[in-house]
């Protein structure tokens, strides 16, 4: 359980949510939300509640033999996928396997008192299990958003964020999410942003055993923690940039999630802009960085329109974002980078 000083606030629960309510009331809050039982009608959840074997057979029925990627860790890591001791490597390995043989391998581990850590992570359903997404639909996101499936035993994915908004739907087993608001980035002691276990930067702090001598500022994050406990059929909405640790609590766990972006498509990731800032801004003297900070605040984060004194045809790069403007700005950046 959590240490006494970490007493997370339960995430707000919503019952009988409609798509209109999600768009009008829940998503605009930019707060995590449990949509209790929202996916309980899914055939996958029905099979899961019947038996693990029934769900396995149901899922295998969609497989077309495409290889999938496994994450495997020794029993000694306690299911927590992370770095090695010196942050020069990881405490797990990746392996390719076929979906059916991977599920058989997981099944053989279920009677092991101290099994290896095992999960199939972020596997695109339309590619690997085509048709599963049509059998289990999610009407809170655009139908073009591809779902991903996660399958494993008792594992922990350390505290991380997603650039996109996220709906995490529990199909089998139980999940516990421990969440922190985006501004806690300064207190979470994040590892390298370009060398990560599975794509996103992770916190080096274990919320269950925080080393406050090594990570003293984590004490400031602890009062902001939220917790969500999910059963089959429950859905958790996680807004982008909310930090979350994910624990799979059963011997056999299945989750389907959806990541989606808002705004004009194909404009790139804000994370890429951050990396560009490391290249161009971070090494400047403090006074100059502070000056650039005022420019970023004005042009990117102000609630007012920095181009309101210009007519629409005069605004050019400061105009309303469209696919055409996005293409122009990407070309502008490419030309600038090519000159360096």
C-alpha cells in the first residue's frame, strides 16, 4: 500500500455518461475521470467475466499471425519495468513473438508463485487483431482513432505522461492508476527524456517507497496525488500530460486504450518543440532565457490573440491554424534547420 504520507485523493467517478456529456462536461475540466462501467457491454468484457480461457480464445480468434513485442523482466524486479541501476540500460528485455504463443506463455506463468514480469504493450489492434475494434466500439472518440491492447501479469509501469489524451478501458483483471498533475514535473525527478523504457520519460521515484533523501522534492508532489481503482468494464479518462503510474493487479490483465489529439492534424508534437527548445534556448544565459520566456508566453500561452492588431490576411504565421498553414510552417522550419 501507499506510505502514510501519500494519501491519494480518489479520482472523480461518473455514472451513465453520454458522449455529449463527456465532450461538454468531462473533457474540458482537464482532470482525470472514472467512467464507471462504460465498457461493460463489450463482448471482450463479457468473455473476461466468464473466464480467462474464454477471453483468451476470443482474442486469439482475431489474430492473423502478426508478430507482437513482449516486455520480459526477471522475477527480482517485482513487476516494475524501469532502468538498470546506473540508468545506462533497462531491467527488462524485449522479445518478438506471435500473439497466440505469447498468451500461452503467459498462461503457463499463472501458477508460478514468483513469475517473471510479462506484458504485451501498446499493440495496435487493427494491425494485430483486426476486427476486435469493430466488435468493441468506443463512441467517445473519433472512429478513426486506432485502439491498442495491453496484456500481462502483475506489472507496474512507472509514473509517466502521454502527449495525447487517453481513454484506458479495463477488459480483464484490475488496475490501479496513481496520478499527478502536469505541474508536478518539477517534483517527480524525471529520467532522460531521450532514453526511455517504452517511449515516454518516466519518474525515478517509486510512490510506494519514495527515497526522500535522494528525491526530497517528491514530498511536494505527494499531497497532489490521485488514485483510480478500475474493474472490468471501467474506463479512465487521462488528459494529456497528466502523470500516471499504472499497476496491473491480477495474474491476467487486459486493457484497451485510445490515444487521440485535438486541434489540426499533422502539426507535430509539442514534445518536438520542447526538444528544439533544448537545442536553441536552454544553453542561453539566464537573462536571455527569461527574455525569450516572455516571448513564448506572449505568442504561445497568452489568452489574448497576439495578432489581433493585424487583419486576417496580414497574420501569416500567426493566423488561424489550418492544414495549409501547418505545411507552410513545417517548410519554414525545415529550411531553417537545413541552414544550420
